C-alpha cells in the first residue's frame, strides 16, 4: 500500500489535491481513498490531507502516521510543523519550491540512516504560468506522477479534466505536465550523480 501525506495551508487546495490523487489512482485501476484533517478551519491554517493507494481493497481509515511520501504545498511549513514525522525509510518528499532542498535547510534529512529522496518543483510558479492562479496542486501531482508508478501522468491529466471543464481543466493539465517533466529531469540528474 502506498500512503501519501499532503501538507498545505487552508485555501491552497490540499484536500482537493488528495482527492484528485485518489481519482488518478482509481482511474489507473487501483483502490484508493482520500481524506483530510483540519485544525482550525480558516484560510492560511495548516491542513493535512491523506491518500492511500493499493492494488487491493483498503480497509483502514485512520490518518497516516508513517507515510511513504510527503507532499509539501507550502514551504513556509517546513520549520513550523514536523512534516517528516514517521516518514518511512527511503521515502519520497516533494516540496513546492524553486529552491533546492539544501537552500531550504533540509540537509538533516540526508543524514538519516535510510534517507528519503527529497525533490523540489516550482509548483506555484507553474500554476501561475499555466492556470493564472497560484494553486500548486496540479503541478505537485504531475511531479509526484514522475516519482510513483501507481500514479501515471495520464491518470493525473484525466482526473483534472474530469473535475474541471474547459480552460481551467486544460491549465491544470499543462501545469501537471510541466511539473512531471521538471521532476523527471531532476530524478535523472540524481540518478546520474
């Protein structure tokens, strides 16, 4: 089972991102579920959303304490909340930022006994470019599709086209595709190093 935890702030679409990740996996033939947890329900407050994906029916319903992957929609949360608590060995971290993990002060993750793969993608910038709004969800899911074979980019694109019609759907698809290519190039660079 693949367990993903998404951290963001109220109004950034973390809940929608988890739902669309679930839809993309479901459209690819997998079982999936998505659900949020809220502190104070207000714009700007920290929000956590969860998604599980499996080839078998999913029976568990509790929040994800030991994720395989963490997606961070807002890098201002990096040093305010323990975003990486419980992250499984050799997990994946995808952060919405144009800065490198080192520039974000995340060198300590590399010191773990079984360090995660930590990558960044300028999701907000890609969303502004392709959608005209600073909503990073589509770009982050596109980037995540480059890292996770259970979530193909075609499934991400289909999920956004099903959810949003016309120019909004196509803008999200373009942002997802651009992020997919960005992260695929980063993964290639890491593999070559």
